[in-house]
């Protein structure tokens, strides 16, 4: 039997400790230290199976008081494996098989027998089936909004936080000549207990909106009268923070500037704990594709502060950069990807879906890159596309992305024009 002397044992022990220590460091290395690499769309294909899943649910007349079409289409995977799909304006009622009264081969609704509620949700079971519409009821039993019945609240995004579902909202006022769908009045966040998704809890109003920075086009300021910043358009958890994106709303410029706030996880419904990014477009540091611990935000502490110091992290510059009224942000590996309708084209933000990428939640953002031209939108037509939202929790080949359609002249003549459409995007 071979025996080692005391010196040899000490040396061997030292080497073993080095090896074990090295492996421990590797195993303990947090996922957020993954290398950031540029991510742009490499290929896109339609996902007709997902589009048909919602069409079949909407066409089913087993109940006549549930979802038949809506816009919004945010999704959150719940801890029990289910997914909640969250919508804004939602039509209920009965769907008739085609042909419609115009003789066209489309399923349709009667505009005189179609209740409208201002928001709703659909539960998806762990095995993928759409099962239940979540909505409210009035004292008389008539259908009402899921959240904030009696007022108009449009959901903007949602995130799990502190054992509850936090749904970001915009309170909408009466329309005017420049805003036919309504004027954004206030941002808010609703707390929905996971044990009682059908009974949303309190709504917390966020601070009154402030004017965007007026630094002029060269500095990427929001500028313009009436362009107030509302937060909650997109949200994601990264590291110890929840990041909440905002944008200039009530604008008539054809595009919006994106802003960013953050709050420690577990404190989303406490606006006093929010910090706002004063980073400015690109001022977070030119952290190239090899950025570091992006989940903890490379922006320095003095770039975060009160709402008065907020500056756009992705400014609207005509024909160059900007976001639309609905966008989403995900994190893939060490890279952040933002999806939006492209407002850099003269036709406005209704023509194509575009993306940006960044190594940090605050930017700098690189893009826009073309993702997809929705075929339903044609020059001279009345159908428009909006609100591209990513659904990474659904898995599958490529990233699942939805977009909404609307055609105010044919909303009831063709129910498919007010339901989400789905595509698969491969990012490389």
C-alpha cells in the first residue's frame, strides 16, 4: 500500500481544495453573468396552431358570456403551471358561423347583442388548453370588467411579485378629436391574489404623470405638449429588481419615447420604492456586446433617482428610433430584446414589427431590425396591427410572439380581425 508523508498529504490537500474551490465558483456563478450577444431575427414563421387555439375558444358557444375576441394578449406563467392571458377591450356574446350578413365567408357577431367589457383574462391549463374566462359582474349580474369595473382600465403588462400577480394598467378617459380610443389619464397597478384570480384586489395609482424631458430631437427628449410619461407598458424580473418600462402617451407624433423604472422585487405595489432611470439614451455607458452582469443593471447608482430626473432610454427620433403604444421586453441569456411596432416609418406604428437588443435593461438599444410584416395590413386598407408581445413561457421552437389586429369597420363582420395572431421568431 502506498503511503504519503505529511508534506505530501498537505500538498495533495491544497491541490484538491483548489480544484473543489474552482468548481464551486463555477457552479455558484449566477445565470445573469451569461455573455451578452447581439440578437436579431434570423427567421419568422406563422404559428397557425396558436392562432387557431384562440379562434376555437372564441367561436365556442358553450357559454354566451365569455371571450369571443379582444386585444392586448399579455401572458404570465403561474407557479402551478397554468398561464393567465390578459386582455384589454373584450367582446363577449355569441359567434355566428359564416357567411356573415354581407355574404362574406367569415364568422361574425351581431353588434346589437355583443357585450363589451374593458378588460378580461383567460386561464390556460398546464396542458395548454384554454379553459376559463375571468371577468366581473355588476350587481344585476351583467358582465363587467375583470379589474376596475365602473372605470376604463386597460392592462399594459403583468409580472409575478411577492406571491401575487401585479397587473399594470392605464386608466382611460373620454376620447377627443386626436385620440378616438380615449385619453390616457393615469397609470396604476392592480394586485391579483394567485388563490383568487377571479377576485382582483386593490388598485394602486402610480404617481401622476410628468412631462417627458424636453431635450430636443438630438438629445432624445420626449418633447411636445401633452406628452406625459406613463409606466407599466412592459415589465420583467431581472436579478433583484423588477424593471418597468414607460412611454410618452397621448402623443400625436406617430411614435413614442421609452422610459424605465425599477423597484426591488416584492415592492412593485409600493410606488415610493420605485427608482427612475436618468440614464439618457446611451449614457448608461457604451457597454458593447460583451456587457457584464446585465441582470443587475450596469447603470450606476447615481443614474437612478426620482421621477423628475427620468430620461428616455429609447427616444423617439423620426425615421430613426422609438417605440409604439404597446411593446414588450424579454431577456434571453445575457441579452435584452425589445419588440415594438416600428414607428420609424412615415406610415406610423401600424405597418411592421421591429426589434431592438441591448446588454442592459436601460440600453443602449441597437436597432430597429425588421421582424415581420403582418400580411393582414395592406396599403389603403382599414385593418391595422399593433401590440407585439412575447410569450417565452410557452416554449417551443423559436420565440412565440403575438400581435393584435383591429378594423373598426369590420370588427363584427369578421371576428378574426379582433383576435391575436401568432408567429415564431428565431433570434440569432
